[in-house]
């Protein structure tokens, strides 16, 4: 145990307070207060995406270990960290179940509103990692045709299951992005969807972005919507957050303030990875595999009862998913108050993922039972 380790942590990381105090000195700060000055004598940092960990922040400090309670790590200057021998870790997959829930809710609600039978549609998934793989499984489970694009995986796995981006664009009814933000290199994703990308649209498509705002060029996207190349637009991430483009917001069908990954389960997973990795790195003496003792309960009932009689399976899944997450609540809050983007994230209500809920089917049948289990719900 080393009492002298000093940690600076973002104060909006849930479940963290009180955990490391017996083993280290820890100070919680708003992300806007985490600067070079306050890090002077710090050994470690626990951050979210809002803290840019680069030379400006870290030069001349003692920081040896950075943990980010997120999957994304585009806010970490990995080259600089390597040069300075600063170890950094992220939390791969921590919130992939949460993004799946967001995605399922968004797609099923748009389909419901526009009378779209999803099993007749083709979905193109760009980026098939932790989140993209869950979306793939969901889409296949509900009978959709699926196209996958992931050049890094294609190179590594030399698999036939991937298609070229152009093919995906031309053959998908729905396109969804799950790539990391790569600012350069052969797998660059910065402005992956630009004028040239939208030029290839041969029919109006549903477009969903829960990855990073900078993956889509805002001006090109706005023009594509105005030219009716996009039939429905769902955005959780934006260029230049939290100062997002008001005109773009008004062109969306569903708009949310970067909360796709904000389930309480996802947050608990992210915090646990940070605590456990930090404990290991500094040999702090905390029990291995720490996990929050209690995750708060949501505002709805754990049990969901659905009568399947005379309902299509898309309708049944729509009802189930909507019980667990009401996406239009998040959408309305953002539309009513575009200037409180960051506050809406900070005060996000408790959301629990599918595996928290128990489903009781009335007039159920084998096929729907299997689908519900595959989606991660508990069947009573
Ligand atoms: N909105 C949210 O709250 C939220 C929550 C979780 C993740 N995210 C973001 O979603 C994205 C996906 O997250 P993840 O956990 O699945 O990440 P991941 O790293 O597990 O998967 C990313 C996948 O994209 C692939 N990829 C890389 N470059 C590509 C390219 N040029 N074209 C196509 N594929 C490419 C990788 O090979 C990998 O399989 C990330 O940007 C992450 O930051 C957002
Ligand atoms: O990268 C991630 O894990 C997600 O984008 C996550 O939702 C980011 O959350 P933040 O750190 O901005 O609170």
C-alpha cells in the first residue's frame, strides 16, 4: 500500500467516491479545472472524454498512469504518452450494451413511426468492434440483412464477411457508424462521411451516428439531408461538442447529447476498469476485481409484461425496448435546451440495460422467446 500516490479524478465519474481513499490521496475536480497546474504533483489521472491528455496538460507533471472510464481514447495523445513513458488504459466494451440499447430504441422507434418492416431491410455497419458486433447480433436476431465494413479487422482476419465501404453505401437502407475517431493513417475516420461519401447514396437512407461527431462532416451531412439523401437522421454525437450546430439539430429525427453509452451499468463497468487497473499499476492493496456494490434502480418496474397476441415480433420488441429506455425523453431535453448539453450529461437519469429486466410473455411462442433471450433480457 502506498499512501503517497496522488490521483486527480474527474468528479463526474460515478461510483468512484470513497473507493480509493483508504489507499491513496485523491482529489475530484470538474473537467474544466483539470489543468497542468493542478497536476504538478499528481501521479495519476482518472478522466472522461472531456480531458484532453496531451503535452499541454501533462508536460512537467509527475503523471505516470492515466485511466479513462470510456472506450474512446481520441482525447489521449498516445504518441506523447509513449514518448514520456506514461501508461494509459481505457475500458473497452464497458458501455457497448448501453449503445446497443440506444441503437435498438432509435431504430425501432423510427421504424414504428414510419411503418418500416425491419426484417425486409439491409443495415450497413461501419466499424465492427465491441459495439458494432452487438449491433450485428441484434440486426441478425430480428432478421435483417447485414453488411459489415471494418478494414482493420478484414486485414487481420482475412475474412470474407466484410465488404468495401462503397458496396455497403450502395446496398444498405440503414447505415450506422461504430468506428473510433482516427485522425490520420490508413484507417482514418475523421470526416469519413464527407461530400464524396454522400455522393454515392443511390436512395434515401436512415443514418445513425453514435461513434464520434468528427466522423461525419457537418456541412456535408446537412446538405445530404436537404437533398433528401437521408430519410431519417439519428445523432448522439456531434462535431464540436458541446457547442453543437443548431441547424443540424433541427434536421434530425432523434437527437441526443452523447449519452448512448450512459447506462448506469456502462458507467459502473468503466469505473471498475479504471479502479482495478490503477490498483494493479500502483499496487495499492485494494481487493482484485472491485465492482460497485450497488447500481441504482431505474424509475420503472423491473418486470415487463407483454401480451403477444396479434402482435408482430417487431412490435413486441419495440414495446420491450421502450419499457427499458425512452429515447424521446433525451431527445426532448436536448431540443428544449441546446445550451445545456454538458449539464444534461452530468445529470443523466438512471438507465439500466436489457439484462436488468425480467420479461413475462402472455401468449408467447418459441421464436419470440428465443429472440428476447438473444437480446439479453431475462425471460420469466
Ligand atoms: N455515444 C456514446 O456514448 C459512445 C459509447 C461507446 C462508444 N462510443 C464510440 O463508438 C465507437 C465504437 O466503439 P467500440 O467500443 O465498438 O470501439 P471498438 O474499438 O471496440 O471498435 C471499433 C471498430 O472499428 C474498426 N475500425 C477502425 N477504423 C475503421 C475504419 N476506418 N473503417 C471501418 N472500421 C474501422 C476497428 O477495427 C474496430 O473493430 C468509438 O468511436 C467509441 O468512442 C460512443
Ligand atoms: O467513449 C465512450 O466510452 C463514450 O463516448 C462515453 O459515453 C463518453 O462519455 P464521457 O467520458 O464523455 O462522459
